[in-house]
C-alpha cells in the first residue's frame, strides 16, 4: 500500500478546485499536512467581501460540526465523571423518559435516534435566524419526547446528542471552552475559538456567504452554537490541532483511535461513524475525519492514519462541497479511483413511500432525496446504488418497480407513491397547534400557511397518497421538502430526515355552554 502521497497530483487537483473561486467572490483554502507540519496549501477567492481581503490558510472561519470530535475527546478525558454507557437521564433528570434512556455513546455516535432540535423548531415555524437564547434552547431540549427511531437500530445525523452531553458536562463544572483553552489552545498551540452565539466576537473571523438574486449575502443563525458546532479557526490552526491529536501525547494518548471506533448496531451492521469522527474508504484505503456546515461556511478534514497525511478544507461560501474536495485531494495523492456516479435510469424517477408511510424518497437522475435530504448516489455493482456519505449511508436496488435495501443501515422497502389515494386534502382544513408550545399553522384549500407578518408563508401541499403530503419550506440558504402525515381526524405529523415526529393537534374551541367546535381556517388567507 502506497505510504507517501503524490504531492504533484494533490497540488494539481487543488488548483483545479479553487480555480472557480474568483477574486470578486468568497472562497476557501485547501491545506495538506503530515505529522511533521503543514506541507503546502492552495487558496482562492475573498475572505471578507467588504474589506476585499484575500482568503488563505490563515483565514478564520466557522468550522461547524468539526467541533464534535473535540467534545467527544473531552468526554473520553472525563471518564470518571461521565460514562459512555450512562443513560442521559442519569445526568439530566429533567429529560423526558424516552429521550433520557439514550446512552451517552449513542448520543455521540448518531445511533440514539435523538431528533435534531434545530429541525424540530423549524417544523414549528422558526426560521434559521430566529433568535433563541441559551436558557430557552435548554428548555426546549426538555420538551423533546419522541425518538426518531429506537437506539442502535439506525444511524442518522443529529446535533441534539452533543448539545445534551455538553449540558451534562457543564453540570459537573466541566466547561467545553475551558477544555479547548487547556488542551487545544495551550496544549497544542492551535488558535481555535468557541463562541456561544453567532454574534460573539472572534478575532479575524470572516463572514460566510450564500448566493441570492441580490448577490452574495452573509449567513446568520439564531440558535446557540453549542459544542455540536461552535469551533472557529483557520485551516492552519485546525491542522496544528489534528497533528497534536494524532501524536497522542500526554492526556491525548490513544484518543484519536478511540474516537474513530465505529458502533455496532443491533442488526449486526457496523457503522462508519464513531465519536465525532467518521471513516471513508476509497479502494480499500480508509480515511478518518469530519465535515461541518453552517450558513455560509463549509469545512472538512480527512486524514490517512497509515501515513499521517491529511487534508483540511475551509470555505466561506455555501456552495462548497468540502467533503468531496477533501476526498478527491487524498484520492489523487494516493492514486485511488473514486466510484462512478450512478447512471441515470438506475431506477424509475419519481416519489416512493414505505409501507408505514414514515419514510419517503424521490429518485432523481444521480441522487435520491430521503425525507428532504439529498444524497448523490454511486455505482456499487450492476444493480446497486450507494451513497458515500458516512453520516447518511444509503444502499438501494431497484426490484420489480420497488426500491429495497438499507438507509442508515436500517432495512427499507419503497413502493411508488400513489397520489390522490386516501383522504382528500380538504380533510386537513383547519387550524393546527402544538399544545403548550405556541406553534400554529393553518391549512386551507390544499395550502399550508405558517408564520406571521412578512414571514407568513403559503406552501402548497402535494399528495403522495394514503394520507401523506409534501410541502416545500424555504429557510434562508436552504429549501427542504417536509412530509405531512394524517395520523387521525385531529392529529397530523410533520417530519424531515432529522426530525421525524412533530405532532400538531386540530384546534378546538370550547364555547361558554361547553360545546366543542373545530376551528376552521379562513376561506382567504394572506
């Protein structure tokens, strides 16, 4: 097995990638390092568009979910205070029972079934930049009462486990910012920072941008950042920390290998996600790393443990495919061939649903959309299409007009959707609420209406049949299809890939005489 990367091939690949990042728009940097230090980097585009500063390997950005492996390292370093097999309820007794039974290791390995808090709030009508203070966010965590799936039966990405574990550590006076200060900034000499909210001042931090009809606009987020994604720093600073972590000296000894150990599910499948790190295999060679995404920022690192060679990608533009870039650069360096995209026609395009009506997918030419999240697909044999995303594994075959296989290592079988079957959309007309939480939506004449004032949105419902509908919700840089399921006459359920059970109840009004009347949506909503 080749142990030394081909520098010329890596450099050529990096130059091709950054070429489209013009001097008038946001950009990014790609840095290659090994155990001895940073070796070379290529960059393009601007850091701060207003200041016209050049983006390079020292430009500070939000590293987003790359933060997760640092929190997991903190957990392993505090084994006398919190155990991987501890149920969350042991440390956070205010949690609802179903959430509290999830173990710390399950919460950190994406196998606990915890719904993503940000996605849940989105389904309640909050936009990505709606402000939410830290105490309020902690309160919302205690209101979560349903899992997306039973623990250790599936792998599905969620930030909630990291928010909960960070809160549990803080109860023991173990502060994440303090861990970063002592182990990362002082211990490794890496200039990484841990703001709690988007507006906190971070030295040198450049804006992240997403493209609109008006041009590039700065990203924003209203949720507290937490140790699920708060880390900020440059490509060179991240490489400094990673080299220190790989070296495993002192209190960090063996941590890197322990963080990368995957979890075995109840059905025997071995995931590619460990504790804040995932594994990607290309032609038998396994890389370890993680990526991150926040509005306007993309980042990723991948390391070849055998040689110690690694790649860091940082960017302040929403359209950067950071994980794909890192994988392509390492593959070029080791002479590896990436899998071919799946051929159009691998399955009949269109919408499919599973027997329970829980999951839906849309087949496109070279990808699927699973419950609102799109995944590119690649060839894995004559009749199988797979994803190469360690946080969203997909393996599907087309069988007699159906699709069968696994998503998140959970067995699935999909049949073509049958629009127009089941109850008529008029059965949904009315006003719907989440009792005690203030969330409200209206449905009238096949249109779902949510929000207030200038943020009031009208979203047409599209039938999947059998009491299932989809509507598209636009939220800043993102647009996602939400599944609506009619559970009963007076209950509906909204779901996305990361939040699969947000239940609304039909609003009823009790008159003075004690009579109940269903609240109907207005005939005309504006």
